[in-house]
């Protein structure tokens, strides 16, 4: 099955089942972790942070080892949703706490079945969980706990470190989950970057229209064409007329 087919049936079957059990569940496609270095295909946020990684018939399992190492730092539970052709290999390489689901076609109808359920991940990293927070969110949490003194101009990594040192793991997990569930303007960071890029493009275009260089170097007046260059150009034109009948 293709990635889009597996993702669709995963949403139609598994995500509907999960949301029915807990209406407060939030489902997020392509959740970035570790400052965007990795993205898991589907993340479910409720009483746990549960990640689903899809491996379609067009994929292989070559990247799964590095993905496992990253995902294990963040998610309470993890499930691999694999095309039928990957199941045998997946059984050999998955950590014992990962769940496994198989995706395929049965009588012409796509399906996703659970082979085994996930267990709680023992390798969660508190700092990696904090990295799910935007800078403003991390600062707001610190302020609510009166832990923000002297941090108003600090970079987000400093805020994440402060949260990691100041909160126990269970409390940290809970506050991050609640933040993700209630977050609005999810792609705000991406939008801001696009706006800045567009602004730079508009500025450069305006400078060109006004005959200004977008480079910080000083404009230099154009050098006159030499007689030799003119003779070469005239010769090339004559050759083109003779060759192509121009």
C-alpha cells in the first residue's frame, strides 16, 4: 500500500477508535521533534503521547533505526504501521515496547490490523520532551511557576534546560501534552519564516526595478565595450546569418 493509502485508513479506523475512547484527543500529522530534525507521521495526544510511524510498500526500513533512537526520546508509546512486505523484518528490529500494525489489501479493500499493542517506553528524555514547546510556551510555563527570573532574553534551549531541571518527568509530560492539545496557529513558525522570505524577495525586486544592486557592495559604472569585442560580436552575427539564413 502507498503511504497516502495507509495514512487514510489509519485515520479512518485507528484514529476514530482512539478519539471515540477519549474525545479530548488531538491528532497531529507530521509532528516535528528534536527541533525539527525528525518528523513522525501521526502523533496522538491524550493521556499519553503516542507516535505512529508509517512504512509503505514504497519505503524500506533503512532509516528505522535512527528514527527509533529519536522517537524513543519523546513518545510514551510508539507504533510502527507497516505494509505487509515489511512485517517480518519489523518483528526482528523493533524494540519490545513498540506496537506493530500491518497494512494491506483484503478482497480489494484496504485494512490495518494490530499485531501487538505498544507498552510504555522506558527511554523518554525530559529535555527532548521540552523541545516540543515553542519558546513563548516554555516561558509561560516558567512564569506560572515563578521560575522565569533572569530568563526574559534567554534562548529557548536555556528555557528547556530550566524546565527539565525544575519539574519531575510526570509533571513535565502532562504540561507538554496539555500545551500541544490547546495550541493554536500550529504552523505559525513556518508562516513567519515564509513571510520574512517573501519580504526579502519583494525588497530585492524593488531594488532591481530602481536599478539598485541587492548586494551590499558599491555599484560600479559599466565598462565600455572594446573595439575587439565589437568585432567578435559582428563576426558572430555574420556567421549566424550565413548559417541559418537570418
